[in-house]
């Protein structure tokens, strides 16, 4: 499961990914603070982060779930990628997918993606806690 969050669009953004094994056991939870980005960039960054970790772990078959209809449809070739920045992220994701034996990218409802959403928002919240306080 992957997700991105942006507080404003663009605004402060973070990405999250949760990786499950074939039995449904959680094997990884990932967060990344992105600074200022759009929600779509954050969604792609969540996908890239998840794909990179699955490949690092030696995964070969994958089912990706995202609540971003745009991301899912672009990755499945149903929507063109018009935005230049998204196009670069899309190309990077496609290159990572070619290293897998099989991958399905599915759209899920937001309620089904709560863990990845929590992780994406956690990335932003943790960045705030670590930031120096201005008095």
C-alpha cells in the first residue's frame, strides 16, 4: 500500500508505504518527508519508495494498492502523463517495475489505505517535531 499527503497543493508533503508478505504480515513501514510538493508527486514518491524497498528485500511478485486514481490509471497506461515532473517519476517507477516478475497496481478506497495514509502524514508531523523552533 502506498500513499502521499500534501498539506496544500503544493504544500508540505510526505509519503508512506507499507509492505506485507504473502501471508499479510507487515514486513515494512516507510515514511519520507518531501518538503514542498503536490499531492500527485507525493503519491508517486510513495510508490517509488515502496518499489525500491520491495526490490531491496528481494521481492519479485507484487500487488500495489493506492487510493490515487490518477497514479493507478497512469501506471496502468489508462491516462497519459502530461506533467513533466510526474513524467520523470512515472518513468522511474516503470523502470523499477521492469525488474519484477509480475506486478498489479490497483485502486482502493481511501478507507482501505489508512495505514499508508497515516505513514505519509507521520512523515510531515515528524519533520515538524524535528524542526528548530523560532522564538
